[in-house]
């Protein structure tokens, strides 16, 4: 029988995370403060523990994973890799398709890979509470579980449209003992300012970040945690790609292309970054970040310094952005609605070392359903973007006869997103490309600082 599951033993959970900064051709641009000058570690001490600040600033190639974190990872790691034989047959493609399944974590996504170390480091520094934001609820549920594991109180500001669309993500967050509120709220100055302008605001990740940061910055017992974008978050996620490299070695194969959905960048960075040194050393491999046409940050955004939140409370980072006050349409892929991208992902894209592709909303659900009907797993709407890009290239292989090896990160299951599938089956999903004029308008309000 042909091998379908490629499994690693618990003893093969990586002992170190990989820091891509060590191998980037050019050093990352520094974050800037309100005065336009670079900010140091002290600017982050009000909301992050020292260990995470050190990781955020580090250029060290390998950073050791604490043993308590590795022990917690054993609950679901190493995650399985699959050869998608049934999907290949259905497509009639000569391409080989593999996927790494991160949906086997308790939270059903890749997000616990960073939630657990973030909770651990906060616990080690004596922090009692963490505030955070969440889009689709994957990050909120992951940090809720991690907080429960390490005895930390969690408060989640959930983007209002997702709060309404995904009630069972809310329930999951509450089951693990965390508070969850529909953002924008009237509990923070940032939330009240948004509601004053638009009482019916659907919310955005930028708004929710403002609320969470504001609360964390005003309480000594409270820190802030972010589920994507920042360097230390992408660092923690590299456990995905590190395991995948071992799994490819087990079957004597190697990918010609890697695909991952990209909102803030943790999913893409987690699977792609460990393969970047191979590309830099001459390996012919494509690393493809896939985003929705309705929130086309990399493909239509501006490469500029911008705030990570609506209220401008975060340092400014050099990234691809649609503007910090951009409010995306209410698509169901809530994890891909962020206005900006990871500075590391943005720089690598700007320098031509990775690729980006925007795919239509309807096509992503078509791909997700085709995947579910062949491979059995119902993918999260975010994951469907990577599946769509992978299937497109597999069909191109069918035309050309090329026998490529294609690999995507199945970042989570869609069990809490079935209302989105209901909407798809009833004809309610549309291909909405965000208007060029609206993007230009939002970008026109970027902070006036040099690149």
C-alpha cells in the first residue's frame, strides 16, 4: 500500500525554534516610535515579558524550546503529514500533493504553537492576566487553552463580525475559562472612539488590537499577547516547517512549492521559513503566501511604515499594509482580514525571495469542498486559500505533464466554521475584490515617516 500518513515520534519534536533573521540577506528594519526614531526593548516592557522581547529582537539562528513547552506540545505534536492520494486522483494530476495537518491540536489550528510558549513565558515573569484580540477565534481559543494550562486569566477582544458569525468559537474560548467580548466595545477609549464614528462597526483586527493593548498597558498585572505578525510569533510557528523537513526526508521527497494562507503571516512563516535557507543556497523551491482578493495586503498594499492597530498605540513597523484604519469586508476567513503583514514576511516578499498570490472567495470554498470530499477533513476557510493555490498549480501540472511535488499547510479544521459552508452551499459567498480606490484612500492616511 502507498504511504498516506507520515508520522514522527514524540522524541522527534524539535528542541529549538528556527529564527529566519539569522539567514536573511538584509537585516530587518527597526520598529519606530511616534517620533519616527527606532524603539528599543524598553518600549515593549509594558506589555510583553522579557523572554519574548529578547526573542523579538534576536538574530540568533536557533532558540531553545523550554522543556515545559515541549511537554505541552506532546498533546498533539508532532503533527501528521499526509500524501493526498485521493485528491491527486480526483484532479488527474501527475503532481504529488502533501499537506501538514495542524488541525489536530485541541484548539483545531496551528495557533497553540505560539500560545503555549507565550503563556509559559508570561507565567515565568509572574503575570496574572493577558489581553488579546482574535479574528476568526482560532487565536482566541488557543490562548484561552494555554492560559488555563498555566493558570493565567485571559481576556479576548473578538472582531465583532466573527463574534456573530462563529458562535462556537466564542463558546470554546469560554469553555477554557477566558472572557470574550465583541470588539469594538465600550470598555476602552479606542473602542468607544470607533463606536462614536460608526455604531454598527463590524470591527477589525486593528481595532481589537488597540483595545487589547490599551488595557494591557494600563494594568501592571496584565500583559498583551499577539497571535501573528511579530517576529517571536513566527519563530514559535517554525516548529511546523522543521517537522515537515524531517517528514519529507522520511519519504525521500522534497517540495517544489509550498503554499500557506497568509493574514498576519504566522501560518506562512511557520511552514515556509525553515525551507528558506535551502532556497538561498540555490534550491529551486517556490514559497507562496496566499491571501484573499478582498484583503490583498501583499499583492495590493503599500510597503511602508504603519501602525499595527487602528489607534496607533503600537510601534510603527515596515510592512505591506492596506492602512491601519482599513476595515475589511466581512468575509468568513476571519484570520486573513488583517490590514498588514509580518515585517519579516513583508521584507522577504519585497526582496523577491517569496511569492504572494490573491485568490477569490468563491474559489477557496470550491477548493475546500473538493478537498473535504476527497481527503475527508473539512478545512478552515483560511486553509482553503492554500488549498486553492495548490490545486491551481496541480492542474497546471496536468496541462504540462510536469511531476512536481506540491506541499501546503492545512492550518486548521473548519468544524467551527460550518455556517460559512452553509452560506457557500446556499449561494451566499461572493467574489468581492476590495476596490482599488478604497485601498488608495486608506493608504493615503499612512504615517508620514521615511521607509
